[in-house]
């Protein structure tokens, strides 16, 4: 994995105190500490080492994301192989967010049909 990509994702995860924290924060699961890089689009489905595909999350949320099937896809924690992670928002700390290639996220609204609202 390119070091610059990993660094950008970890920096994006920093909370207001400057510490890396979990980008998912799944209620009742999360331990809040950023610990692992997670490919939203699985590598077996074409997921790449990119800032838009990767998130920095705690080990508990990582286990949950892989174990919750449909819920994980609905929340953008996993992205199907035919979808583009760069165009797929995810529920980040309770807010729909679109990851950007420059290492930032844009908070957004998602419509029921999965399209981004204006």
C-alpha cells in the first residue's frame, strides 16, 4: 500500500484532538480508536489502495462491517465490485459523507434511492 495513501486516510480520521479515531463509530460496537485500514470495496472485488476506497476504523467496527452483510452495503461500509467507491458515500460517524481523493470528506445527504441529494 502506498505510504502517502495510508497517511492521508489516517489523517482524515483524526478527531478534534488530533488523534486517529474510528471513521465508522457503529453504535454499540465501536471502541472509537482508529486501528486498521479497511477497504470498502473488497480487494477480491477489485478494491484498490485509494483514499476513496479506504477508511481507518477500529477492530470492532472492522469485524462488524464484514459480518453485517446487507447493512454494511446499505451504509457504504462495503461497496459492491460493480460500484465506484469514489462515487459511493458512507455513513461516517453517523453522517453521510463522500470521501475525496485529496484526503478530505464532504458531508452530504443521501436519497432513499442511493443518489446524492443536492
